[in-house]
C-alpha cells in the first residue's frame, strides 16, 4: 500500500476504536517512514481526532498535535538506536515508558526506529511487551525488511508494507526506460505487453507509468535522441489521452493500456 492508503486505513481503525497494540511498518526510506509513524502517533493522541480530517485524522493544531510535530510530547518515547543497533537497555527504557501512567491525557506511545538492527536479546525483551501490552499502549516499529525480525515478533504486530513515493518513482522510471528502448527497437507487441502486465490491475501504478512515459518521450524530443520527432510527439498525445481515460473509474485499466500499447510507435 502507499502512504495515502496507510493513512486512510489507520484513520478508519482509530475511528472504530479497534486500534491494536503493535504495528510494524516496513519501507525503504526510514526518514519518510518515521514521518508517517509520527503522523500515526499524532492521530492516536489527538483529542480532536476526526475520521473526516485529512492524513491520519489528527486536527494538527491542538496543543497535543503541536507537541508531537515538535517532537516533545511527553507520552511519546522514541528509540533511535545507536550507530550499530537497538540494544537491550534501549528496549528496557521503552518498556518502562509504556508501563508508566501517561503524563498527559491519552495513551503512551513508543516509536522504535531501525527495527532491522534490534539485537536478538532486545527482541526477546520486546516480545514481553507484545505479549502483554500495558494499558492501551501503542508501539510502532519501523524497519526496512521485516525478515530481519524474529517471526515471534512479527506475528504479534499488525504489518503494513509501505510503498513509498521514492521507491515507486524509481520503479516507474526503470520501467519506462525499458519500454522506451523496446519502442525504439520496434520490438514485437508481446514483449511490450509482458512488461506492463502487472499494471493492468493497479490504476495508480498505471497513472504513474503514463506520466513517466510522457516524460521519457518529451526528453526524447528535447534532446533530439531520435529522428522520429513527429512520432514521439504523437506518442505524447496518446499518453495524454490514456491518462484522461485512466482518471475515469469506469474504464478498465488493462484495456486502456492495451489500446495505448497497440498505438505507441516510434
Ligand atoms: Zn490535535
């Protein structure tokens, strides 16, 4: 899921009062992931939380929200780890925080960063909190690859893989470059179709692809990398039409992409 989908999922969970004690967010960019976790914590603590508000649903302006944004809310404990790992004593301190009565109204929250580096010993300690979470404490674990955590830890968390902007953008760019080369080589249809097979069910990804392909075509024209300037401009127009079609929810993504591929040529 992407960040928007994560936000709406958490917002619904908070609105229905069915928040779990432990969440594990997996993603490639740890800074972005931390911002998301902070937004999650903000919503979990905001006394004016609303399912109709944007993002995770926090009001963003109350005293509690401002403290979270400034990183000085007393109810939140952040474990950053040192340069090598998250150690046993760091998890012990976190547990102490979660067991204490919250300083301010609401629950205690812990954000544990760099989950991939939590030592085995510290993970075993962490298990105690996951098995018997104190009060309505909320623990948000962040990691790059959840395989680095013990299965016993993973199985006690609600897991979300967050596909981040940067990751998705890099994937799209690579895909467009490959398809561009196939178009320049006049590769057969089936080769091009195989490349886009995964996009057929994912409107968001198809939109990213169409945008990326348009950029690729425009670069081709600007840098005069091909003699087929007219054809490249015709492709830009086709891509713009495909984008307009993709924005209509009643139009099937795979048909739009198929029609586009049959017409794109350089
Ligand atoms: Zn608020």
